[in-house]
C-alpha cells in the first residue's frame, strides 16, 4: 500500500472515531434533552411568566317586590397559593364595600355580611375588589418520577378517598356507586402509578365528556348524572374526575375560583381539579388539572383560586350557597321570591414581557390570549 492509501485509511479511521464519540455524547440524557428542547422550542406554547389583576366581585340581593326578613352573604377570600419553592397566587389586597365581618372558617378567611329587612324595590349590593398576582407554573412530573397509590399518606386517604356532599340525587363526588367504580376500572385498570392514573382519567374525560353551560343556575350535577349524560360544565366534570380518581386510590379535590378571558377582558366563575401526586424521592406535589381548558399539570396565569375543597361535603356545599335568607312567602306571587346575582368585572390587567413554555402547541385546546371556556358564575340562593 502506498503512502496516500495509508493516509486515506487513517483519515477514515479518525472520522469513524469522531462519529463514534459524537454518537456516545448524543446518547447521554442531558444532551438528548438539550437537543429535544432546541428542536421543539418553536412549537411550545408560551404564556407570560406572571400576570397581575385588579378585579371586582359583586354580590347583589333584590327583594323583588316582596319582603326578606333577614339574610346572610358569605364567601371565602383569596389567599396565597404556593408549592415547594414556587408561587402560584399572591393575594396582594382584598377590600370590600360595605365592609363585612372577617371570620375564620374551616381554616380559611371568610367575609360575611348580615342584613335585616329588605323589601319592595330595595336592593343590597356588595363590591369586593381583589388585587392578585398569578404566576405560571408547569409541573415537571412523569411516570418515572411519580409514586404509586401505596405511597399516599393515611391522613390524605382519610380526608379524600370517600364520598362527598350527599344530595337527594346522590353523592356529588361518588367513589362507591357500581357505575363509577366500573368506569374507573375500565379507564385505569389495575394501574397503581399515580401519574398514569391521572393521565388516563384526564384523556378519557377530554375525549368523551362534552362541555355544556346550558343549566348553571342550580347545584352541580352528581358525578353519576354527569357520567350518564356524558356532558357537564366545569365543576360537573371536575367532580366526575375526582370520583374516578378517588375510586382508583388517588386523592383529588375541587378548586373553585374564577378564570380570565383575555380576548373579552372578562372574568367568569370556574372550577377545576387539584390532585395529590407522591414522588419517588419522598416528596409530593398538589397538581392542577382542568379538563375543560385542557390544562394537565399546569397552572396558567389566568385563574384565581378562592376555595380549595378540604374533603368535607358540608364545607363544599357552604361555598356554593353564598346567599342564605328568611323571607315572607305571602308577599310574593306563586313561584317567585328574592333574587340574587353574582358577577365579576375586570378593572386592571398587566402581564410580564417574559414568556415561559407551558407545553406543546399540539397538545392543548386553549392558547394564552385566546378564548377560555368557563361558564358564568352559578346563582345558588338557598331558602333557610
């Protein structure tokens, strides 16, 4: 072999060695992740790192021509919401006019207004102004990092792995009815990994349960009613999700508050799911899942939480019934009575110029700045 042949052979060997080294480097997880992030970054949905809001919540009571002997308005006040090393919501200030009595109820701050006689054309209106900062957050959890249902602490099992809120039509959150248990088994099977369980229930819900806000003037539907009809609004779907998750051994509960629609500059009452995920490193996360808006394990900067379900049905029912009253039935025509309304109004909104990635554009229904699906606030007067 001549000198040129030996030189070319050496070059080939060197090239092969370089290629081999590059392949070895590329197969390391850190480099793979970096390359994947670089290639996928243009296709990632982004949202502001945080947003700040000033909004007004209004509660309005109308005697509607008759006589209300007395009534009470009450609601929980937004507070800080955070995880281990990150913030989701900061309640900067809450003011009310007229100012109500601040009370501690179920471990949370509530405000309450007691009033006497209201009659004829008289009305009573309360305005509560919130100033809140909301941070975007996406939980970096997958089936490799998540623990199993056997890792769920006993206190959480006792708090959530049961039926909740009994009504004449059945349990709102139902873990024991045969149809709920059977459906949970069909969706989850014998799976014990908490991430996989939540992902399967989430995917089944968005694939099979339709959204409707046709009737949002009364109580939510029971989980069994939503399962039978396969349609429901935000809290109907959230309660069904909680039922299926609890029946599969995963603590899940409601969070209730409001959702901001940037395209209309409006706020609407909304409900979603929070669930417990134990991690293999011994820690845990309380993650957010919103089937109506296709948010899986992410907290978008367009929602505020006012109440987090503690697993007690009476407490949850108390949140829904913010207007309790005594009235003189003889002063009203048949079928009529006092009127009550709730609404939100946007006052100010600003957001950070810095954007953060919140998931693939191909995986979600809703985009930041687009139209968000949320029903108007329910009106739930309760005669006492």
